C-alpha cells in the first residue's frame, strides 16, 4: 500500500510521525511532533482501532503536564482532526525518533509509565530543534509554538 505525501499541518506542533518500537518482547508506539520533536508513547496492542484517540489523549496529557493552558491544549488536540495517514518524509524527525528509541531503552528499566517517559524525552536536548549554538528542548519548543499559534490564531475568543 502506498501512502500519499503529507499535507500541510493544521496544528501548531505540526504533523505527527508514528513508529512501532520493540524492546525485546515489549512493543511501544512512539509518536513525535514534526515541529517540536515532542514525543508521546502509546500502547501497541489494538493500535489499528485506537491510534487516533490514543494519540490525542496522550498529547493532551503531555501538554497539560507541561503546563500548557487547557484552552490551548483543547485547540491543539481538536486541530489534529481529521487524521490522515501519509508517508514519513522528514529525515530530521526520523533520526530524532531513532535517538529517542535508544534513550527509551535505558529509561524503561526505571519506569513503564508512558507519561513519565514522555516527560523525560521532552526535556532531552536535541540538535534537530536547536540552533547552531544551542540545542533545543522539545518541551520548550512546543511551548513557544503553541504560544505563537495562539496569538496568531484568528479564532481566539
């Protein structure tokens, strides 16, 4: 099956890249935002039927845990609909996901809590969202993108 090319994102955090990661017998679905590299983890079982609602729920939980306002979180999650599946083309995101998967291998020994793991990854310095002189922190980048999107949105109340 050939997937279409990705369309322009409708969210501040951009399109989400999803990949199945295996750690021995354990499988985890990793989803990473294209613009911030914010990453959430989802249960792999029954993913075909529940990918989109599980992704939205995990993004909602992580953004709230990062201190994003409930209104901004609701707008971002609502903008994730309709969900469209497309080819992964951004090599920066794919490479970052590989790095996150490697880090997860070490973190899984300490906890299996998906939100705690996502919070750890959100504080990981990444060159793919930084500048030449400074690494970017996905949580900080996400906060900046969501704040800028909120200000620029014509649908503010």
